[in-house]
């Protein structure tokens, strides 16, 4: 008979199998293989980007030093930094006060405070812009909310134009930007107030209700007050601050890239200089709390031309046109923006001739 084969006990077989499995090389738990590959990060975060920038700056230290020492770039940096340093405190202070008023002051207050007669409500609403320290970004949704809560559109639109132009923060910033020309503060306040009232009365005369699409309820009304306050602050700082940087860079670039004789030739033409700076205000879309410092840097132009820049900017610019189209509708923006631009330029010129 053949001797029976030896059969290992079940426990011994399992132990041997486990030992064999343990002796085999196992791939890493993340399945990416071993060696150097395991040290390479799969995601590039802020730390990696910052490190790469530091390495790049160290590698390009010599060329960058030579580039920054050039007179043109030194002038650009000087103008840019000076505009930012002067404008940022007013921007931050204005954003904080605007958030306080938008969150803690009931919106229904404006409807109760305005006269019932539309023609009388327009100048009162225009003057009410003095108590709203904020930029035009916040005035657009507030004006839409006023219309929704029963305020006549003419008064709400007058408030929309006056609030970012004649509030104390903007006027104080203008005084700091033009320390030797206090008449610029008076001229800006008077011209902006006149434009706001004229546009309000024009809407009473020519405006149609179907041009305005009633806005949706602002998101801030559905948030707790503390959260709504910081949400408004973050939104205004990001948007207004971003446009301020663009405007400061554009002003510095104009001072460096455009030949002085070109600017002087344009500045010597009264009509062209006014139209050029008015169009520049539309394109730059600078926050009203900071545009005075950009205007002050354009010293080649007359005070009247720069007044047109300050009057047009808070009322008609690219970001305002897009916001008005989104809140009130494209039919409204297509009519209201060009009319406001024409009235603002005309009033600024007349005011400049009288006061400056």
C-alpha cells in the first residue's frame, strides 16, 4: 500500500500562507508606487506656488533689479503706490460705513422719509445721498430695493446717482486729493447733485414703467446681521479694491507710456480734453471713493476736464452699466446710461466754467 501523504493541519497551512503573503513586497497604500514618486505632491497648493515664486525671484534677482532701476518703471511704481496709499484708507472706511447702513438701517426708512409728490421726492432723494457713505456698487441694489418697496423710480434713480458722488467720504477724499484746489470739492458736489436731480426729473417726464424690471430681494435681507455685515464688506472690498488697482495701474501707465507731448496736445484742446477724460472714467470704472486720486494724478489736464472725470465716473462706467442691466434690465440700461453721460458732461463743463 502506498503511504498516505502528509497533510498539514489547517492552522499550520494558514500560518505558512500568511507568512508567504507577508514576505511579498506590497505596493504603497496610495497605489502610486514607491521611490521618488511618493514624494511628489499630487496637488499644487499655495505653499508650492509661493515656494516656486521665491525660487523664481532669487533666480531672476539680477534682471529684476536692473529692470526696476529704470526711470520709466520707477515713475510707474511711484505713481501707482501713491494712488493706492492715499485711496485705500478712504475705500476701506467707506465700505465699512456702507455695510453698517445697508444692514442696520431699515430700507423702509427711505420710503417713509421721502415726500409723496414725485417731483418733490427727487431733490430730497438726491440730497439723501449725503448720508450714504459708499460706492456706486452698493447704490445700485439699494435703489432697486427702494423701487420695489414703493419709492417712485425717479426718486430712486436720483438717489442712485447722487449717493456715490456727494457722500462725505467721497468729498473728503476729493479734498485730500486736491489740497490746493478746494473749489474742486464744491464743484463736484454741486455738479453731481444737479445731474442727479435732472435725471430724476427727466425720468418723470420721459421714463416708462416697462423699461424697469423689478429687482429680486437682496440676499443680505435673509442673513443674520453679523453675517450680512461681513458679507457686504467682503463683496465691496473685493470689487471696489480690484477696480481701484486697475485704475491706479492705468493712471500710472498713462503717465509713463503716453508721451508727454501727446497728453499736452490733448489737454490743450478744451473740448477734446473733457470728452477724453469723461470716456476714460467710463472705461476705468474706478470706485468713487478713490477716483479723485486718479484724477489728481492727471495733472496735464485742466480742472474742468478732471471735474468731468469725477462727475461721470460714479454715474456711468462699465461696471455700473452691467449692474444696472442685471438689476433693472437691458432696456433700462441702454437708455439711462447714455442720457446720464450726456447730462453729466454738460453739467460738469458749465460748473467748471462758473466755479473753477
